[in-house]
């Protein structure tokens, strides 16, 4: 029962995380964040404050995935489903935009853009989706390691990875060639192991919901302070061009602690069966589709402009209050549209799955799943 409640809480958190991602992308597209070398406006300071709390979204998503995948049996069909979702949006959006003649492709760019459409994982059409699917592929290897390593071995492995990927970059104001800002598979593996360690040993990051919320708030405020201080130093002296941007990196220490705080909040949260929680759980399966649709390379830099052209939303105001209301309208409309499209995608996939259920290919895939799955009674892994 406790596991089921926790699973439901994390489904709610997935929806919150994807909304945070939409907010982050809105802020970056509308010039509502601090810019290196330019004096800040009230709108940019406000946007930076919001970003400081929302920047944990991707880390939280990977922590949730690691928490559940670390105890799940390997399923080839799940990876193929993720790939099918990626191709559904990569190809469908491209075809639709070709039909209405809105594809933004220069004559000299056609070959490269075509490879991005046809090979979205290899070309990093979606940088997050590429690393996320690769994480699914290597999850069985990570799970085996977590299963057979001792607690100390796992703990010191995580500490070593944190020093390498997080601690050093957070305190040394130098852009190291090996640092990918936490946007890649290396950092996701680190987060995955942290989540797996938490679940295997039932580690309590903090004592409960209240202290977890406090960690999230302090981390967000600290992130904001660091951003503002180093932006001011850079504006006054011309120094710290790189480090002034570090608080927005996923592997920044305060981004990690904020994500752990938010993750822990929902781990301890006791959500009742309200209408809100039921709606959030219904929306949770469409979260990945929301990301894929709005981050298509032909959409990601244009959706705010498109929505601003609607009379009900209008142009982006310069005032703080106007920007916040405009952001709310854009995010709500975009989220609703993406969920609607992904609902249609889900129905199509369900129909195809029913049609193909008795085919040789379907039976072969189910057989592969059975052969790859490890005996759950022996290992404690389950089909989740």
C-alpha cells in the first residue's frame, strides 16, 4: 500500500516537472532571464527567481525514473515504445509543417535537418530524449551493479561521481571540457544511482515533508542569490562570464539539492484522493509527449510567438505582473494542446497494439521480454 501511494505521488510530480520545463523554456524564449553583460530589468529578475526553483525539473524526472527502474525487470518493448513516441512526433510534426509550408529549413541545411528528422536519437533532435532512452538501455547493467555491490561500494561510487560531475564544477569557476552541464547521460547515470540507492536501502534524505520542502526552498533561494550576485560581479568587472551561467546547469550543487528536496517532498507526502490528484494522475502518462511535441526543432523556438499571436493571449508585456499572467496563459494553453495531441497518439498506439497483438512480431517481442526479464523472486525485480 505504501508503495502504491508513493507511486501515485510521483506521477503527480512528473506532471509538475513537465510544467516546470515549459516555464523554463518560456522564460528563455521571452528574454525573461538575466543576460550576461546587460543590466537586469524587473521582469528578468522575476524570471530568474522562477527559474531558480524550476531548474530542478529534469533532475527530478530522472530521480523518479531511477527510483522505479532500479527495481523493474528489463523490457525491450518499453524501449521500443519510447522510440516509437519519438518518431511519431519527429516525423508527424515535420510532415504537417511541410504541408502548411512552415518548415524553417535553409537550402544549405536540408541534409542535416533531414538526418535530425530520420535519426532523432543519434542527432540529438531531443537532447533529453537521447540521454533518457540510452539510460533505459543501460538500466539493466546499472541494476545488476546496484544488486550485487555492497552498500559502501554504491555509496562511494556515488560520492566519486558527485565529486567529478557536481562538486568540482560548482566551486571552480572554469569551464572544463568534460563538463556537459548535466545535460548528458553521465549525469543521468549519477542521478539514477542516487535514486536506486535511496530505494534499495530506504534512505531518508530528510526527516519528512517539512524538512524536504525547506531544502527545496533554501536551494532555490540560494540558486537565485548566486545567479544575481555573479551576474552583478560580471556586469561590474567583466569577469565570471562562464560561472554566472552555472546556476542554470543541472549538475550545479544547488540544483541537485533542490531536486532531492522536491523528490523527497513527494516521497513523504500524504496526498488524499481529491479531484486534483485524480486529474494529475490521468495527465501523468502524457508528460513525455508534452515534452516531445513542444521541443520539436521546428516548434521549440516558435511556440511562444505563435501563442502570442492569439488575441486571447496577446504580446508579451514588459511589466512583471503582465509577464506572469502571459506566462500562465501560454503554459496552460501549450500544455492542454500537447496533452490533447498525445491523447490522440496514445489512442493510435493502443489501436495498433490491439491489431498486432496476435502477430508473430508481437509474440516474438513478448518472448524476448520474458527471456530478458530476471526472476523477480530471486532478485526482487518486478514488472513496473
